[in-house]
C-alpha cells in the first residue's frame, strides 16, 4: 500500500504501516549518525535534557553533503543502520517512533520496535541527490562540531521510504528472501 504521513507520528499512523508499504513523509525529521547517537545516549544515561524532543519523531541516518549554491542541502543518502543498533532502544524508550536508513537491523532492535511501537524505514542508497530534493529547509540543532554528522532538523515534503520493519515484528528483508526462495529465485 501507499501512505502519506506527517510528523510527529501517532500510534494510529504506525498501526497502519506494514512491511513493503511505500510511504511519503511530510513535516520535520532529524538526522543523527553514530557520534550523535552516542552523545544522545550519554545524555539519557545522565538524565539530562536532549537537544530535541524525541516523542513521535523520526531520525534519518544521514550525514548530508554541503549544499551547493541555490540548494538547501547537498546529497543526503542513507547510511548503514546497523551501527546505530546499540543506541536505538534507548531512543525508542524516550519516544522515537521512526528511523530511516539502509540495511537490516538486529533482532534486539526489531524486538525493541515491537515493544516501543517504532517503525524502521528504508531509503534507497545511491540516490542521495534525488532524496535531497524532498528536503525543503535545514537547520543544525546540535553538535555542530561533528560537521555533516551534526544533528540537523529537516523539513521534508513527500520524502520517499519503504517500511522495512513494522511495529508487529515483521522484517521485509527476511520476508523478501522467503518469497523468492518459494519461487526458486534464490
């Protein structure tokens, strides 16, 4: 199916989404990669305030390229999500409802997504320049010293993703392999 959702995400939004669904995201999403995730988790462990409210939000695993003249952002393709697995459950516990990246997630993160009702979206790797077209406004909100890995607030319009892991524990990568094994393609 195809859905258009607007952040912040609600429980109702998440209940509608299933693996393989095409989704267009509107509203605000945030960026964070390894170093930023580590800093966020340290703040959580120290019971300190985070630089933004995670409730209902989506984090995009991206380190965008610098913007060229006339652009709001440079190429903004996803990075491998597995590197964030160690940090993701702590962020879900604080209200994170969506993550965008590429590649599969660990079973522990999939179980946390079920528990905390969080969805993992896949963005197509290699098309960062095209994905950047859906980003309409950008602002650094934390950790500017990390350069492209700082936390950015992005305003997006029809940002295209696919549901890879839903709140029901389903995994598109595993189901896809099973499907193709049945028809003798693998």
